[in-house]
């Protein structure tokens, strides 16, 4: 018997009968209906097939800092671009080239490298409060009510709901239909990845976004419960933040004067690191220049100096008397005076709640509120109006993690309006 006749007489009828029996399944009919619903909702989102998903691209990037040899004076920086947890390209900020991700373990990078993973936004808190630190060691941790307010742990109640919605959507077929409809604009699509990497100027944008990620690392306050360590970290962050603000607008030329004073006092490393950080910040403020490893390295060196060795004033103190009083008055004017040990009240202002890997914490609005230090994916959260994501952190986190369902709600509302108009 010929193959074509065998297919017509036996195989084709068998496939038809099998398909009819499958379609009689109520469960499969439901899955197909949800698939079609998800597909229509995805199409209703009106994805721009010619656009570039920059927000998704920058929201998932991570930065790797490493040295080729122990005696290298500066670190090299590579930006890892990923989608759904999978790295699809790397960008070398010095050579300004995109390369395929390296396979296997690079022991040189693993030993000497520092990784800055992506920071996931949990929400935004627009109000501030005074954190009262305990006056004695009898209370070794931050009070529970203050801890909850500080990190907004109540937002964690939304997480099970969003996870449940995501699992149900995936298993029901709605998520599959939605992804099929938006595949042409998804960063998971190799064609979209190729178009993104071929966009004019995207390398410069990736480097700047990676620079912002490294810039924010010193002000990430993770789940800290010890009052003394919390106060110490916040004191260092205050000096780092206010110096960053001063580096952007040093109208009185304090930084060059202070660097010269430190250099004359024998603190040449502090002077050089201070000037390098200032130069990196001012280069980043110019949207047209390319940032290199030296601009990244300047952040690491300045943050490391403040964290490990404390305030630079303790190593180059003016002599006692009027000069010292005037010097500390100047530091206080710029908000960079050294912290005192008897500080018992700390102001915690508006902040972005973040998740750094498996650890939750926050980043104060001070640096992200300035355009040069704000990641692109955070700008919607920092909008101070009722339409921004920060307007209702509970709803924002739920719907942001379940955008497919949010589009379905919008789609259903449109249908209801049309039916009501008849």
C-alpha cells in the first residue's frame, strides 16, 4: 500500500477521531477558551512591534566588576543583559561591544569579581517617620512596629496573592495566550533581542543604566535589625548621598579646596578618590558622553573608603581652635558632618522598597529623585501623583507582577462599557 493512500484511509481518520474526542473534554475547552482570552488581551495591549523594550531591558540587567590580575589598578566592568533569568548578551563598557554570554565558570571573575544583581522594586513609600533607637543595650533590635514601618513588611501579604494569580494564569492557558500575542515585542524573543542590540546608541544607554546600578549599591539598606549597625550604615549613606549632591553642583568649589587640603595633610589617596568620584558624577550628568570602567571604579573606591575607613575628616583634622570649628561648621552646612555616637533619632524619608536577590530592603529617594541617579524602571514609581505606581503600593505591586491580568481587567472593562452603550 502506498504511503499517501495509507495516510488517507487510516492515519487521517484516526487523527480526526482523536481530535474530536479531545475537544469533547470540558477541561480542554476551558483551557482553549482561556488561551483565546489571553491572546485577545495581549493584542489589546497594542504592543509596538517597532519599539524597544528599554524598561524590561534595564530592569533585569546586572553588573560584574572584576580584575584580570591581582596587580591591576582598576577593575573592568561587564553588563549582563537577561530576560526571564537567562543572560542573552554581555556589554563591555570599555570596548563598547556586545558579546555572547560566556559559558562555563570563569574562575578569574569568580574569585576577583563583585556582582551587582538587579534590584526589584516592591513598592514606594511617600511618607517619612522618625526612627527611635533604643537608649540601652537591653533592647538589641529595632522595635517590631518600627521595623514593619521601616521596611513595609505588610506588603509581603500581597506576594502570595500575586504568586497565586501567576500560577493560575500559567496553568490555565491564559498566560500562554497572552505571551503568544505579545511575543513579537517580548525581550525573550531572539529577534527582539537582536533589534535591541542593533539600536543606535543602546550601548551608551546600557552603560549609563549600569552605572546607576553601581551608584545605588552603597545606599541599599537591607533587612537590618541591629540599631547600632543600622545607625552606622545610615550615617555613612548620609555622607555619601550629600557628597553626591554636592558633586553635581559645587558652586562654592568646596571639593577642590578640600581635596587640596587633604593632599597637603598627607591624605593623597582620599584626595584622589574624592576628585575621581566627583569627575565620574559630572561625566554621568552629561548625557552625551560614554562612561567607562574608570567611572564605575570611582564609585567603588569612594564608597569603600567611606565604609571601611569612616569619614575622611578623622584622618586630616584641622588643629584645635577656630579653624576646626569653622571646618566642622562647613561640613554641617553641606550635611556631611561626622555622625555622633549619641544619635538616637534618625529621619527616614520617602523610599523605594526593593528586593535584592532574596533580601528585602529599601533605597532612600535622595539619589533616585535626581535624574542622573534614577534607573529608568524606577521613574514611574517616583511620580508624586495619583496616577503613578507609588500611589497605592499594595495594588501597584500586585498588578505590576501580574500585568497580564491587569490587561485582562482593562479588556473586560472595555467590553462592559460597549455592552452598556447599546
